[in-house]
């Protein structure tokens, strides 16, 4: 039927063409209005007619549309359609699709990381010490302005966080937390931190290094932070574990997933020195 239509010398109305191609008549009228595909004949009474010879061009338009080419790209392709220009068009679109795939893969990592974090924090026994082997996690970090060497100011923490997100790709951001020096954690029990960090779905110059880590979850508002640190450090000492470097303090269940502060969960995590058996 379609070949008969294209080989016939008669003219076709927008409704007939729309029926043949299983598209809406309004689509043809829209293409006419924007100058993408205009009827060959427009009579004084306003009736539009397409010739059979035009339909090859409509084939191209609809094929490119189904491949998600934007209207400007389709218009550009039709200006000088030949095998060489068509190959170039496909190559550009292929590269565009690759970039979209990369973006969606990054977004998938963010969604998966947030989902796993909230799920694990919900199910884990609070106040229990866990040991795990972690792979490298990319992060972005920003220093906090510290004026009192015994505690961090909440407003300065927020300022550092705002500076961080201003330079980050929001679609690659995962969890947010604070970096606390181990010696200061023992002295000030979490009231003093010097950096804000976000875990990131893309490679960065900074990372939480791979290694053996101890971590513990605590439920409740951050008003109990000192007791969280006290319990965490005591559990490490009781088990004879030797931490090194920094404590990563992460609000795993936050206002993002619960408005009730009593449901918020903070995760404290620290890298452990290699045991003598591992050396």
C-alpha cells in the first residue's frame, strides 16, 4: 500500500498522509508551521496537498524523529542530504548518546549509593561495631573555617557545604559528611571537624582510600554526637582495633529521607591499621 502511494502521481491530504504513516494530522500541521515539512500545494481555500515525491523526505523526518533527533538537527540534515552528510549526522548523534549514557550511569551510581546507604542504616543494629573491606570512594572536600579550636561553628559548616555544592555537579553528589581528625575526635568527641565532604559518582582528586574499616550507626539527632563518638572510640579500644587517619562522620538517614530527627542515623567510619597477619 505504501509503495503504491509513493508511485502514484495523485495528491494526498494531510489526513490521508497521517493515516498512511500512523501519525496525527496535527503533527503534519505542526511540521508545516515550523517549516520542517510543507505541503507541495496549498490552495486558496487553505487546503493542503502532498505529492508522492515528497514522502521520501517524510520517511527521513519520521525515522530521525524516532531516533530522538531534535527538530533543529532534522532541519539541518534535510538541507543537503547525501550519504556523507548522513554518516556525519549519525556519528554526532552516536557521540551525543554516549554522553547521555555516561550521565545516566553516573546518576544510577548516585541513586544506588543513596538507596543502599539508607537501607543499610535502617536495617543495621545501632551501636554495634561492624568491620568491612571498602573500595576507594571518590569525594569532594572543603575546609571549614575554625575560630574556636574546641568546636566547629554550625554556620561555618553550612558555609563550607554551600561552597562545596556550588562547585559540584548535583547529579553526581551522594552522601554528605564531616571529616574529623582522629586525635581531635578523642579530645573533643566530634565537636571539632575541619572539613565537609560529599561522596561523588565521578573520579576526583580526593578519595576515601580502600582498606579495612570499622563503622558504627547511631540513631537520633546530632545533639547526641558526643555520646556517639564516645561509644565508637570505646568499642574500637575494647576490641583492640587500631584506627588511623580520619573519622568520616556521615548523616546517612537525614532530612532528605525523614523529617523526624529521631529517625536520623549517623554513621561513623574509620580506617584500621593492617594487622600483623596482613603485613
